């Protein structure tokens, strides 16, 4: 699978997303990319774990929207975030330079957005005293590190398009890299996803979804 054939699309809240013609799917909900990321990953992920130091793992860095929102939130709440994100197909410079996230949120792009894209891959980088960042250019299926996290942002393409990433085997790996009490959040609430998460050991909660979606999932590692 390869997706070089990517273009920018404006979603209903005015924020951009990307559409991969090779996969035939958008990177976010067309009902609002920022709205979806804020709801699924920031509200029900970042703000659901009450710790002043958080380690976060993201499956699918893509546009960098979740990372940017997390970085900005970390500064607002003065939390210490250690953020690791995986991406198999980095977005080209000619695309990420055009994304309007910082502009529509009135966030300093030079501080919160561009460094995420321009910094070196596969290295820990201190982007601020609140935000330690590492992006890894690898396949989620190949990821093998025993570092533990408090939160997983599971943001792969949909189970319809990328069934191989929503399996019990992958969720077992996600379970194994979470601290006890840690959570995985994702926008999909498909029955098979819930079943595979439960088989992997998670307690699955169905929460109100972002605009245009009935539900999302917050899965907890209780023990
Ligand atoms: C739904 S998009 C979301 C991306 C991102 N969170 C964002 O806000 O733009 C899924 C991302 O996962 C990446 N991806 C697809 N397959 C992958 C794999 N096997 N390993 C790592 N990343 C993958 C895609 O290239 C894409 O950037």
C-alpha cells in the first residue's frame, strides 16, 4: 500500500483534512477535522487521565493535528507530555505547509505545528519544557519497543480500509504498551473493533461520537 496521491479537502468546521486517493479515505471526519480530533483525542483522551505527566502514543501521525492540539493543550494546562507517534507514509512538505490548523485555531504555527513536521525522525526532541516529541517512521505492525504509555490515540484509517490494523493481535500489542489504568481512544465504534479490543484484554466504553458519528470508543486497561 502506498499513498502518494493525496490532496487537501476542507471539512465542515473549516479545517483541512487530506484525502488519500490510493486508500479512498479522508484522514479525518469530513464533518470537521479539528472538531473530531478535539472530541475524540483531546477531550476523551488527554483530559480523561488525571496526571500531570503523561506519556502518549499515537498510531498514525499524518497531518500532525492530534500532536499539535496535544502540544498546545500541554502548555495551557502545564502538563509534561512525552509524545511518541508512528507514521509509515510521512506527508510531503508541499502538503503540510498548506494545512490551516494553526491559522484557524489562532495557534502559533512556528511553535506548535511546523516543528512537528520538520524535526528529525526517530529521535527524542524537546520541543518545549512541556513537550517531548518522537516521531517514528515505521509500520505499526513492526513497532517493537517496551516503553509504556498512559494514553493511546488509535488513529489509523478505518477498519473497512485497513482491517489489518484493527485486529486482536494489534490491540494486544497496544494493551501491552499501556500502563495499568491507561486508555486507548479511537473514533471507530464498529462491533468488530469492540470485540477485538475486549479479546485483547480491554474494558470497552462506548462514548458519544464526534459530529456526524453516533459513538466512539474509550478502552481501559484495568489490570
Ligand atoms: C486516519 S489518518 C490519521 C492521521 C493523523 N492522526 C492526523 O490527524 O492526520 C491515518 C494515518 O495512519 C498512517 N498509517 C497507515 N498505515 C500505517 C501503518 N501500518 N503504520 C503506521 N502508520 C500508518 C497513514 O499514513 C495516516 O497518516
